[in-house]
C-alpha cells in the first residue's frame, strides 16, 4: 500500500443535493440512457429523491439544497459540476469542472455561486486541462490525503497534472475502458481508507494493479448488478454505513458480510440517465460554512 500522510482531508458532515424538478432524459450522453428518452416519471423521481435526502439526514449529515434550473435536466447529479478538495493552504478548494456536454455546462456556474456564497475559493482549470467531471471521476479516500482519478471516459488524462498542482493531495490515475462505465463512480466505490468495491471489467489492467497497490481490500461487486443495478455507484458514509442501490441485493449482502451496515436506497428512476446514489450528491466537509 501507498505510504500515508500524517494529514487527512476534513471529515464529511454534509451533502449538496439538487431536486429533480426538471430531470429528464432528452439525449444519449451514455449507454445507460439508450431507449430512456421521455420515460422519466417525475413524481416517482421526486419521491425517490426525498427518500435519499432523508437517508442523509438520518445519518446525521446536513443536507444543503441547490435550486434546480430550468433546462438543466441533469442538475440532480451534483457530484459532477465541481469537486471539493483540500487546497495548498489547507483550506477548502472547489475545483470547477469542464463538462464534456454543452447541456451540463450551465451547472458549473450554479456550483461556483454556491461555493462563493459560502466563502470557499473556486479554481477554474485551464483549457489545456481538457474535460474534467468533478467527483464523477475524482474519488477522495477518507482518512487519507489521497484521491483516485478515472480517465479515458469523460475526464481526460491531461487534467491530472493540473489537479495535482491545484490541490494538496496525492492523486493516482485509473484508466477506464469507457463504455458503458463513463465515470469512475459507476465502477468503483471507496468504502473506507483501506477498502474499495469495484467492477473489474471496467478498468485497464494497470488500473487494477494500482488499486491492489493502494488498498488492502478490493471487493468485487456482483457483475450483473454492476451493469443493471449500479452496484458500484454506492455511497459509503462515516461510521461504516453504505447506501446501496436497492437493485443490487447480492452486492449489499456481500458488503454486510464484509462488516458494513447497508441501507438499500431505491433511486431507480435516475438509472434511466446513467446515475444512482453516489452521482446524486456532493460531499461537504466542516470546512464549508
């Protein structure tokens, strides 16, 4: 395993959510969206979103709500338009994403306004960094100043040196095969400082070798549930609780055997757009007011 820094990132104490007021599948940005155009049940989506928010509140996390913008149908996936990282001075730094699809670029400005209202410094990557899609591809490891960056799907490898220069943490690249797992968070859940849950076929061999080197325990999700149930888009909370999509019961049982407390969450209406539990929130820390 990699050596550890004596410093760690601030603990998670909240989440940023955006209600699915305008959520819809209007085009095909990823393979999961095929055949889903116009099929979203808005009332069901609203109930599922409210249940997800309740899970976070029940876990003791403060829920912040970002107002939904008309015409921003993917804004419910708050993990993507920015990334909250430790900056070089030890303060929180919000790195703004460079979204690949024009329809999602308006979301970045909304995130920038949220951070600025709370006194968090924002950082815009230069054009030469290419595309970068926030915590969809940049997964921070709790208890360690360390993160994993998925490249080869939405985020480009050329973003890596710019992220390393902007933030005060070690970042390792994980090359993805790209389809259908377009973001790292669709194929990998960081469970705790020593463990990950993954779908191995989504990664290049060198990425798998990196994971084996960086973590003491690599759990492999049920393959069918990784595809159909978004098993690896789970969200590990402080205290060993993991929110798992309810369409991944075998993976949930595996996590329970491994010692985690599982909470099944049904956000299946959002699977139509290629996202699940992890995509629908952005973790906040005590550094954010």
